[in-house]
């Protein structure tokens, strides 16, 4: 029986090569079909999890620790569904966004295919060294996507991002090397039972290195410096893919390691992570409120929203609420941020410039896009019934349950600050009188409606949130 | 100030790491025994090649994806806008050209040998590809091989061909069992097929990383 | 202290010097070289620690081969970007991040 787990990895790599073979700038249809098939596979995986529990696939038939295993539990399935669900509208969006013959899109399709292949491989892998290779695929593909187009600002941002991501991966790899030296294996399943709180000091150092490297890749404050330039200067579909999916991939790994092999030693760093997360929320929101460029506003918002994810760590305990909150935040923010960047891309397409002031008066011209932006803003602010509300509510619930009042204060402050920068854009669009001289061109319907679909999905996820979170429970009873 | 802080933390980190490494116990899991036990089913005689292309072949698959990806990135940056060219070394230097002309076929021979011997000793597709690429770079630096422009269809097929063959074999094996599960009696031939195609592609990819920018 | 451990300790030192280099140095090509130093350090640790025991362990060697190729790919991309940046701006350092 052909296994959807394997196809989730093979398909994107295949269509990436196909897109390259077709020539520069071609391959949009191949991409769309490929991602649709991948979404189908992800749904199959989710469905079979609900019936049968964790799915594994031993590559080569050898089985860990000799070979490499692919495994899908609830968390992985949710990430896979998120990836495919965000990627499909973005592929349609990108096809229309990059006008025919646009030099910036020459290698977008092969690079996007490799990125999706790397992401799927990352979510499914259970081998620490294999995870390093997938991290590199995701990292290099992201850098390639950021610099495609090639003006000096993009290339500088891409280089900064590349150096940061390479330092992060190398630290991760050093940690893996230490673990192999101590235990003789890099398979997560085999390592789990071997590591306890009496592990040699090298294991603590390895854990620290790996988590530090991954935090650098997730742009946790103070390692966020590469994110605003990179996400802010890349073309809109690229920024959407990066903010929605790529930074979540390294966060997923942190979560996987924290809840898996490094569980006995995790208490130490949890409060540090929460502190840095809080600073990230406040700092990122402050910069979003003050920046003049629209895409940078959205990028700083990503830095702030990623801070919420790190508030989860001190709360991970006997009950599952904090984990559910973190997962919901990942899903809701992924959909909302993709929608927001897509909407921003439409505004820039209309105005030709990337400035908040230029959003003036679009309420009349682009109602669908503005509505999409507002819906996405609902998730960022945490307004019911959006997914963001569910995530923040669960987080507050977990914090109150364990008596950590200051976390609640930070979460609410973050929501208020998010409201400030979202309304900043909306105010420009509605209240300021438009200057008719700055209009160019019509905006294709496809761009608006894909942005709207993503934003609506981020709200819908809040309405059906508890069912999605039930998927998360699969695989949590079995000690990972 | 920042310099002091970085150097100090680097020194502390090194001491901590070295101290931790000096007190390591013996590893619990002994993979070399497991590898040795399964060598007969792997299709090759050299343990590193067996690990690289059979037991952990998935890592190799993804690693080729990384390399191909870097090439896409280089192409995306090299081809947008005007191409700046590096001043090629003066082609009139007859000694260098003669040396390059003599060396190039020998390098091809060495590459094929490395590819073949990979089943029995250290060698394989990567080493072969690297030697081929070095030959191409040598010819370019001697002025005999011009830099490459945007790749035409044949070059594109050559570049991704090896990876596609690897994916095709992986997918074909998926139909019969697990991904990349070679039946033991076919394993040797499949590995040779994959290595040969990969060797060619890798040579082109590695050469391309240099030549697309020139 | 066996030979393997000496390699591993050297690897750690190289790694640390490489990280310090990437963080502190301004010139892009030197930063990329520092990254390569980091990579070499990690590979030394991987192989060195595996050599502590008596038997020959092929798995770390295969992992290092993979790692070398990945580092090579990353270096190639970084150098191509640095070259393009130099062609566009005439400078081989990254511009300052405008706000912090």
C-alpha cells in the first residue's frame, strides 16, 4: 500500500524538479497540482490517526536506530495539515502575483517545492541527524526565496538570515554530535528512555546547544534581528510562507525535543524562555506600531506573536492545556499571518509602494482584501471567535490554573498592542481621504480571494478548534 | 565591549564542553555491530557506503536536495539582471592549457574509478562528482571552458537527472514495501545505478555552483 | 586521553572560534570562512567522540560526509550572495540594521 507519509516527502521534491525542468518562471500548474495532492495525503494521514493511532514508516525496512523512521502523531499531523493548507492558496496567489515574465519569479517554483518538501520531511522525521538535514533544506530554501529578485536590500537581508540560520543549525549539529558520542544513537525513540535527570553533563550541554540553535532559527528575542529585514523585504508570497510556516518548523522541533528526550532536564530553561517571549511580545509590538513600512509592520508582528509561543513552556505540565494553546497559536497565527502578508501584497500591488501611509483610501477599492486583513487582525488581537482568541484564552486559562499572574498581564498587554498596530492600518484605509493620483492598475480577483480564504480559515479554526485539538491528543498517551 | 563579552563567553563555553567530554561513559548503543550484522543484506562491501546509500539512504536523498537547492539559489541570484563577469585568466598561457588538457581526461578516469570502488572501499558518487567538478573548474580557469549562462534543457536534465533517478527508485521500492527498501538480491545493482546517475549529476551541480557565476 | 578525545577537544575549540568569527567579523567572506571553521569543528567532534571506543563506527563517518556536502552547499549559496551584494553595492559587509 502506498504510504501517504512517504508521498508527503516525495511529491514536493518531484514537482520541484519538474518545475526546474520546465524552465525559469514556469511550473505554477505543477505546483498547484502537487500541493493539492499533498493536502489529500495530509488529510489521509489525519484521518488514519483518528482511527488507528500513531503511524510510522520505517525507511528501508531497517527500523531505528540502524535506519531512519518517519512517524506521524497528532502534533505532526496538525503541522502537516497547516503546511499544506497554507501552501495551496499561496501557490495560487503566487501564480497571479508574479506577472508573466517577471524575472523575480524565475526560480520561485523549484525553491518553493523544495521548501515544502523540507517542511514535510521535518515534521515526519524521528532521527536527530535527519532533522538537521531537513532544517538545512528549509533554511536554504527560505534564503533562496528571500533573495530571488535580487535587489541589494533583499540580498543583504537574505545574507543576514543565512548566517543566522547557519549558526543555529551548526549549534544544533554540535548538540547531535555530543548526543551520539554519549549514547551511540541519534534516533529520538531510542534516546527517549536513555536520558534522565542523572545524565552526564555533556547531555545538558547538548540540550542547551540544540535548543539555543533552534531558538535562533525561530527568531526568539534577542535573536530576532534577522527576521524583520528578511520577511519585510521579500516578495509577499515568500514572506507569507516564511512567517506562517518556516519559523513554526523550528518551534515545532523545540517542542518535540522539550516534550521528548529532554523532558527530564527542561525545567531549568522554561522561565528564561517565557521571559524572552514576553520581551519579544512587547518589543515586537512596539516596533510594529512605529514602523513606516507595511511589510515590516507585519514582520514585527510575527516577532511579537512568536513570543506567545514561548510563554507556553513554563506551563507545560500535567494537563494538556498549555500544549493545546501553543498548537492553536501556531495554526491560527500561521493562517492569519499568511493572509495578512497576502493582503499586504495586494495593497502594494495596487500602490506600487510599501508604506503604511499609502494604504489610505483602499476601503473603497479593495473591500475583500481589507476585510481579509481585518479578519487576520482579529486572530492577532485575540478577538472571539477567531483561532487566536482560542489560543490566548487557553493560555490564560493555563496560566491562571498554575497561578502565574504576570503571564496573564503580558498576554493581555500583547493583545492591546496588537490592536494598536492593526487599527493603525485599518484607520488609514477607512478614515484618511484618498489621493487619486496614486492609483495604478486593477488588482486580480485571485489575489484578493486567496487572502480572504486564508483569513476566514484562521477564524474558522477558532470555531472548530476543539476538534482539531482532539487530534493533538493522539500520541500523547504513549510516552514519546 | 561586545568583543570582550563574546570572547569571554566563548572561552567559558569551550572549557565547559571539554570538561564534559573528558568524563563521558561508554556509549550504550553500539551501531557498528548492527551495521556489521546487516552488511550481507546491504548489497555493498564497504560499511560507510552501506550506511550512506542503504541504511541511511534517506539522509543522502535529502542531502542531494540540499545541494540542488543551493544551485537553484545560485541561479536565482546569478541570472537576475546583468551578469557581472570575473576577468578570466589570460587564455594565452600555453603551459596551463596543456596541463589542463592532459589532466582533464585523467580526472574523468579517476572519477569513474572512485565511483566504482565505492562499493568496496572509500569512494562513491560524491567523491566522483567532486573530481569531475574539479576538472571542469580547472578547464575553466585555464581558459578552455567558458562560464555557463542560463541552463538549457539538456543541462537542466543533467542537473536534476540523478536526483530524479534516486526519487524514482525510492518511489518504486515504495510500491513493494517501504521507501528505499531494496530487495537484498537487487540492492547492489540499484545502488550502482543510483550512484552512477548521482555521480554525473553531482559533477554538473558542483561545477555549476562555480561556473554559473563566472 | 585517547586520540579521539584530542580530536574532539580540538573540534570544540574550532567551533567556538568559528562562532566568535561569524558574530564579530564584519567582512562577509571572512564570516563565511568562519562558518566553515564551525562546520569543521563539529565534524571533528562527531568523528572524534566516535573514536573513543575500539571498534570502527561507520555511522558518524557517513554523517560527516553528509554534513560536509550540506556545509558546501550553504557556503556556495553564501558566496554567491556575497558576490552579488558586492556587485550591487561595492561593499563586502552587511549594512547596519536600521533599528534595534
